[in-house]
C-alpha cells in the first residue's frame, strides 16, 4: 500500500540486572550449586533474537564494568581489576511484560533450547576473560541469596536501550 509504513519490532536484547555483592549463593533444593564472595551477581534474560555475539558482548561488558571502589573511593575498578567473581543466573522473567493487565507475558523470552546455550556461552566468555564464574542451574527452581554491597544495581542490555 503506497504511503503506508510498518513499525519494525526492535530485536530483543540480552537483558541483565547486575548487583555488586559481598557474597552470593545459588541453591537448588538443599544443594548449593554456586557461590561467590565479593563480585557481581548477574540475573540474565535472553530474548528470541539474541545471538552468540550478544552473549559474548554482554560477558565483556559485565567483566569490565567499573563498579568497584578504587583507593579514592570512586567506582573505577572492574571484576578483573579486583580479582572478584561472577555469579550468573538465567532469569527469563526479565522478559515479563506487564504493560497490559496484571499477568506477565513472557512471549519475547527465548525458548529454553535457544537460551541455555547462550547462557553457557556468556559464562564461557567471562571465564575466557579471566573471571571465576559460578552458575545457577538452567530451568531449575533456584534460591538466590545475596548481600548487595552499596547497594549497587545496574541494568544492562546488548541493544543499549539503557
């Protein structure tokens, strides 16, 4: 139709909520599957359009994120600078859309068979950059415990919406 236009849907970014922690642990039932001391806890949601390069980009962003205090007390140091660890938890609920109604719609989250390898790729990329990574268990009911230091909480996405 001449003069008509379509609104192109933006591709969904890998989303992450990053929290600076003095400690964090991840349990499945009675089993602790991951724990760290000082570092970052990353809750990560994968979108339908995400790729391996998105996971690698997010890993680099997290590893180099300067949210730890230097000797002057300024947030100027990264996980690598401090030798701290990363706790990584897959969380599809970051794609919960509640703009209409009260029940979250999760249709923009990647299917498990797409998300699981990307979460593992993110963890592998962070390890390859020199960070110790503790992971949750994909698709498990997890209990995540943390002490948010600061508190410092940062939102990240690979499409730079924020």
